[in-house]
C-alpha cells in the first residue's frame, strides 16, 4: 500500500490481467482506470491459472503509457511549488501537467 503522501500523486491506474474484474484501485476513479485483459487470460476470468496470454502484456506498454500520460494533471494547491507550477497555474488547473514522482518498490 502507498502512504497517503504518495497516493496523493496517483491519478490513474492501468491493470494488466485483472483478477478483480475492474474493482476500484484505491481512490482512482473508474474513468481514470484502464483494464487490459487478453483473450484466453484465465486470470481475468478469476482463475489462478497462468497461461501464455497472461505473459504477453508487454505489447500493451505504449497503450498503457499513453493512457497514464493523458491523465496527468496538476495536484490541488500546486501554485507556488515552483516555476513549473506557476506556469501551470497561469494556464489553469485543467490540462496542466501533474508533478511526477518516482517510487521504488522492493521485491
């Protein structure tokens, strides 16, 4: 689970081979969530069987990245956070780029 501070930076989710049938991801709205399931992926059907279709989601990387990048927006209160935030505030919050943050997860 992400801390509340890290979760504040999340505004979209992409799920490959979703065993939960599109259930919400934290506080991410359904419209900001993309679920990609390949034909024949039994994980998507709720079965704990990994077949070849479940191992092919790499082909959807660009599609997922395009979706996530399209959902990027400035967090509330971004004004005053730096020159980029000032420019974004000048353009208005709608369509402004969201601040990026890298989080590394230990295996």
